[in-house]
């Protein structure tokens, strides 16, 4: 998550530097690019980006935490924006979000006589979400070719990699997750008005509202038996073109 914040900060610095090459950011004389762009009632665009997910896990018993190894995933999708007024927009951003997390278990989750192998102590959880957020964007007044904003809302996701209906579970090496997931999101960004289009980097925190684990058939399963609730959380860094 820290690396994601650093990457986002670097992008903003580079963009601000390039925009400020000929004049001061707050100069009243600066020519505005695409001066009427935000007057459209409905506008469209697309986004590309990265994600970094982990899990927030609640436990039934006091055992060592299950460690989550995170890896960088990607996001891609479309944007539909409805202008309410100069400061409020409603956005729908349907897209595809791909990520992978790996759970690392402590041997204390297993009975001593079972002698768990390295494969038993590890579970890879790939997630391919059809992701649909509904967001409210609250912007400041435009300052020359910049407009900061905050954004928040709720989202629903369909996990195509869930295996929820799989007859096999962790006893056969198959992790099963819930297919339908709900999230809430909070973030911020800056609209950069370039000569031909509007470019917007955003960073959002994503927080799961629903339990994603499908318990194994065995209630004492070492993989799911001690999990009371497991919710996704993560960071999105998206780059929007409109």
C-alpha cells in the first residue's frame, strides 16, 4: 500500500511540473484547455490502473494470524459521468479487476500428527472481479487546468474465480470464495485538462462489506474452521482518459 501511495505521488508531481512549465499554476492569465468540457450533461471515458488487495480476517480462536501475501493486479474499464452541477458528478465505472493473494498458515492450525506439507500451509486465491462502482465525485472550483476532487461510493463485484459451487474444497486443494461481493470506497484525485483530453489520476481505498470465504465441509477444517469473517480491502490507482 505504501508503494502504491509513492507511485501515485510521483505521477502527480510529474504532471504538475509539466503543466507549470510556461506559467505559474495559479496564474489568472493562464489559457484554459477544454474550457467547456465539464458543461456536458453526460460524458464518457475509460480507465487503466493497478490494484493491491489483501484480506481483513476475524478469527474464532486465538491462533497465529494467517498472513496474506499481496501482489499487484490491474484494472481496466469504462466511465459514464453524469453532471449534477459545477461541483457534483455521479459516476458509474464498470470494469474488470484482476488480483491474486496468497494465504500463509502457521503449522498450529493443523493437528501435530498430520505433519502438514508446504502445500498445506499455502493457499493461492486468484480473484477476477466484474466490478461495478457507483460513485459521487465532489470537486473544487477549477483552477486554470487543474481541479482536485474527492470521491466515494459503493460497489458490487462478481468474482468469476470464486469456485463457490465447487464440490471440492481445501481438503482437495481448492479454495472457495463467495461469488458476490459488496464494497465501499473513498478516494481523491486531480483532473488535469490537457490540450486534447482530460487526464485524471485517482487513488481509492476499497473496503469489503461482505464475508468472502465459503467454509469447507469439515467445520474443523484447518483452512477455514478458525475464520469467522474474511473481507477484502485494497488500494486502486487508476488513470482516467475523457
